[in-house]
C-alpha cells in the first residue's frame, strides 16, 4: 500500500504536522505586524502607570485580527503566508482542483476564533482524522494539503488527541471566563492592564518596577 493520500487524481498529500506547526509560528510573526496599531497602548500598559482603557469595538478588533489576516490570505493566495512558505495550501475538501469560494475563506477563520474559548482543542481534533482536518475545516468544508509525499502515513492519535483536547479545553474556558469577567459590559470598556494580568503579563510590569526600585 502506498503512503500517498490523494483526492481525485491530484498529487495531494496530507501535510506533515511539523510543517503546520512551523507555518503557525511564521504566521505569528506576520500577525505581530497586524497588531501594530495597538503597540502604543500595550507599551503604556506594560511599562507605565497610565490607565489604558479599550472600548468594546477595540476589543472586538483585537479578537478578529487573526480572522481578518487569515481570510484575506485565503482570498489572495489560498493559504496564510506561513502555509505558503511551507508549501501548504487550503483547498475545498470535496474538489481540491477548484478554488476556495468567499464563504469558505470567511467561515474557516471565523470558526477558528472559537479558540478563544477552547484554545488549541479545536485544532487537536485533527489527530482523530487521517486527513488531519479539524473543526474549522469541517464547517468550511476545506482541508490543508501539501504537494510533496510524506515520509510516513498519517495515523490517528487517540491518546495524544484526547489529552490535548481535554487540557486545552480546560485552559481555554478558564482563560476566556477570566477575560470576560474583566470587561465592564455596562460601560462598554475594559482596562487593558487588567486584561494583560489575566494572561500573566503583569509580570512584565512587576519586573520593570523592581528594576526602577533597584536604581
């Protein structure tokens, strides 16, 4: 049996896990650039005593930036820059020879935003599938492929997948609840310093203050 996994007659293969992880890492670098409009606010929250308040619209933009980044990339090159650099592509699940439509380009990244609540658990579902598709792919009817053969055939990882889903779900729900509790819904705003503290970023301010005291 060949380890080649194809759809129709195209030379399409299930992507290597390490390639997808490297692609995600590269995309984080590009995403950091997309957050540039908020750099001054982050700096003020981390290194000064100033109160930095975000409106609900600003919080929504922070939440949607990864989705907008991915949607624009899928529309333009059928992949994020990280996937493109690693030789990966997002294609329709049923017909990999056709182009993604706008609905798929929007549904996939928007569904991925559920990671706010479940962290990487929604992506860990891929370990239960030979084609390595996860929740976002199922909703948008897409899949990620590569055009070079794998060294080994993709297999199901029940133990690893279950562990990651349970641990990431707990982590994601706990973090999301903490973030939502810090938002003043009636006032329509939130203190950025409090939001960063939820993610442990208050240590940056603490270290900065301790250095000042030592001088």
